[in-house]
C-alpha cells in the first residue's frame, strides 16, 4: 500500500518530465527546420545576385565590343577612290544593292560564291597567279594568254560610240568612225568608214577625224554588216544611242538598250535634264574625258563603266518599271 502511494506521488512528476522532453525535441526540430529554410533562402538570393551580376557583366562586355567594333559606315570621301568626284553630293543617287545580294546569297546558300573584283577600265591586264611550286613559267604564260583571250572576247554587254562628220550644209551627220568595247572595257571593234558623200566639215577639233582617216577606211556596207552581227542578241550600252544607230541605219530592240543619257537616276545629276557624258564621268566616276578631240573608244568605255558600276539598280529599276 505504501509503495502504491509513493508511485502515485511520482506519477505527475514523471508526466511533467516526459512533456518537457517532448517539448524540447519539438523545439529542436523546429529550430533545425527554420535554419534549413533560412539557409535555402540565403542560397537562392546569392544565386540570383550572381546571375544578375553575370548578366550585367555580359551586357557590359557586349557594349564594350560594340564600341570596339570598327565603323562600317561609308566614308565621306570621294567615291571609288577618285579624288575629283562629287560623290558626297550624289551619293543618294544610287541605292545600295547589298540587300539584293543578301537575298541572293540566302536563296543560294548551298552555292559557293566568290567576291566580285572591281575592274580597271583604263588598263586591262591579267591578274591570274598560282603557287610557284605548282606552275612553271611556261604554264603561267599560258594562263595569262588564256585570261587575256577571254577578256578580249565579245561579252553579253557591248558599248558603242560613233564619230561623225558633216555633209550637205555641214549640219547633217555621216558616219566616220565606230568603236565597240566589251564589258571589261576592252575594244573589240574600231574602224574608220569611207565617206559616201562629199564631206563639208570634218569637225576635227571635236571628232578627231582627218581626211586620211576616211581615205584609208572601210566601206560603209561592210561596217554596217559587221556591227549588226556583233549587236545581234546583245545588250547595247551607250550615250545618246539614237544618234549612233541613226548614222549606222540600224535598229535595236528597246528592251536591249541601256542609254546613259536617258537613265532616270543619272538625269538627277543635271536636275532632270539630259546629262552629257563628260559630266556623268566627272560627277560619278571622277574622271575627265573629252577635254580635246573626242575618242569613240574612250566614250564607249566610259558608258560601259557607268553601266557596270550601277548595273544592279539599273536592272532592278527596269524590272520594277521605275
């Protein structure tokens, strides 16, 4: 009986101790959970800060790279390396054809393309070269000959210019010389023509024609036939071509004619009026022509150079009927 009473006395104490132990364990567990949550939150904040810092660093790097990139805008200097051109004045005349070329490259991504080289019309020569270990001097000369032969051949585009003399009362025109160049500026045809009537004015200060030139010239019928054969199926380029075709008594399909005196963009150089070839050469090419006696080869070459330099936009304007 005494032991039972003692046990009943200690029972509340035991219960209290058990509750205290239970509360301690629960509190310890809650503290560990809270520490774990705090540590996770701290790690998340540190990770976000690091990411933000990394993004800021990459942005700064990109900005630095942009500032370090070279200026790719066109220079304000003269066009095509010519010191006397007024390109700054007329630089908006011709649009950049880079977008068209980009479309072509996109559509033909599988096709291997090569950069186009600027042609030198004043002096045409072969630039073919090869490693010395591969080609002998004899082989190199053969390559040069083949290249020169190719550049001297007829091309799809030919430019023409004629020199004329005066007949009748001196104001009527008669063919005295005709010259044709290919797209490379190489003269492929150049002949003087015998007069069919008495010449009243040789116009030598302008035409450069002298009596001996015509005396040793070719018959008109032969020249007319040969020129017609050359022009057949080819793109005809020239300046004020109507005068040339009239003295040759020839016609050419309108769609196959590119007249530098009638091209709308070129006429802006002379405020909408018909520009002279001399002015186009000075303003757009930076070269001086016709300073004395005219050369039909030089005039034909200049017209071809104008066409080839602005060919892309010219053909685009024709397709869009501008």
